[in-house]
C-alpha cells in the first residue's frame, strides 16, 4: 500500500527566504507526482505535476524535483512572499488502474512572515 | 465555466440523521471522486466513479454511499451520520487524459455531526 509522508508538518520563515518542502513515498512504482496548494477554507489548486519519467518541473518561483528510486520529491520555493502562506500537499498516482486515484501526504503548513 | 461546485458548503447533523452531498462539474470529465480531509491528515479517497452509472470504493468507504446517475453529478450519501464522519469533504473530477493536470477540486463541504 502506497504511503506518502511530508516533513515538516509546519514551517515558518521570514519573507524573502528560499525554502524546501519534502515529500516521500514508499512505493516507487508511481505514474506521476503532484504538488497542490490549499488555502484555509478552500479547495486544492494544482501547482506542479511531474511525470514518472521526468526529474523536475518549474513554474515561476516554484521548482519540484522527483527521485523515484529513492521515493522522494521536493518543492523549492524561491524568494518567498507572504502570499505563499498556505498548506502544501503532495500526492502520488500509482500505475494506471482504471482511474486516476491519488494518495496524499498530510501536508506542510507554510507561514511566510513579513 | 464554474469548474467543480459542491452543495452545501456547511452542515450540522445530529447522530443518526441522513444527508446527501452534491458535486457538480461542467468540464465533461469522465472521472469523479469524493475525499475526506481530517486535521493533520491528507485527503483520503472515499468513493470514485469512472463514468456515468459506475462507482467504486476507495480507501475509507464505510458509512457512505454514492451515485452517478448523470455524468456531471456525483452524490455522496450518509445514511446514518456518526460523529466520526465530522470532516471536510472534497469532490474532484478529472479527464481520461492521464498526461493532463489530473484532478480539479471543489471548495469543500464542512460537516459537523453532533
């Protein structure tokens, strides 16, 4: 059974710092990995999706990497801003099984202090 | 284009009462999902559907039933609510295109069972 773990559970940093969020998964037979953002009281917004054949994806100040063999992914946020404050979730999709079922980590609650 | 909508946004139930949560999507997606999110935990899949008239169990299906009579709607039912079902419920949908951005999420329904 796939299990996804995110460390740390919460992180607070001053504005302008670069930071890294971690995600690990137990079964390396994944189809893709996705990072989501969740604002308080809101749904999830997809940030980056990395296919199993890819090593990284970039969008603006965000960079996500994937090391399938070690079961790890990182989300790098450059020059953090107060607007980046949210909970960040990673989710893995295992090999196609008729539906795109995702297994989520517990999330990292990020606070950027002005 | 509203994306994924959920009704109601918030509900309080007494133990033993029943209710139905409605999810609607206007993206013509084949797949739809119901998740629950509890404090300190990621999203867990309750039930999902790969097409109109078909449903399947996810990770935590006990105490819930679902129906997908129309492609755009996915209903989640609680026949006899229990305090353990207090949670935030998210609906999501996705297309059959596995290379795409996977799942689009609704804003969530907060359910409190007393």
